[in-house]
């Protein structure tokens, strides 16, 4: 019988080979905020169902949303929404053919965290001041 030789195949790259970078972190964060937005949307739907169910249900939902935990969840939801939006805009810029050089990609990834955090704080300041 003829002996079959196997070609040396390269190993698949993994996180131990790649150096951690901002663009990798923002890719993971974009996916995580997308999952968080699904969960937050379920909570918004539950709030709407409570509003349609009557005053007692709505008051309970409002009490939960107004609690410390409820406000924290809403704060994190608004951060996830803004961060995911900025990640989508970053991808849109790439789709238009811009921002591919390494320094621009790294800056866009870094600034998306800080801009989304700043926008989240700005939104909450406006909401709390105009209340």
C-alpha cells in the first residue's frame, strides 16, 4: 500500500497569538451591547404591556423603573444604545471606504468608548435637569 503523507497545516490563530487591541475590544463590546439591547428591549416591551394593563400594573412598573436597580438598568441600557450606535457609525465609515489606516482605526475604537460614555452622561443630565 502507498503511504499517504499529510501536509503540515497551520494552526488556527487565537487570542494567545494576537496582541490585544482597542479594535478587538470594541468588536467584542459591539456584540455585547447588541445582546444587552435585546434584553433592554424586552424590558421596554414589558413596561408597555404594564401600561396597557391598567393603572395598578403601570404603577408597579414605574416603581421598579424608578428604583435604584431600575435606574441603573436604564443607565446601562442607554450606554449600550449609544455605544452600539457609535459602533455602527464606525462600521458605516468603513463601508464608505474611509478610516482603514491603523492609527485611524485605533483612534475610532478608543474614542467610541469615551464619546458614548460622555453622551450617556449628557443624556442623563438633560433628563434629570428637565424633570
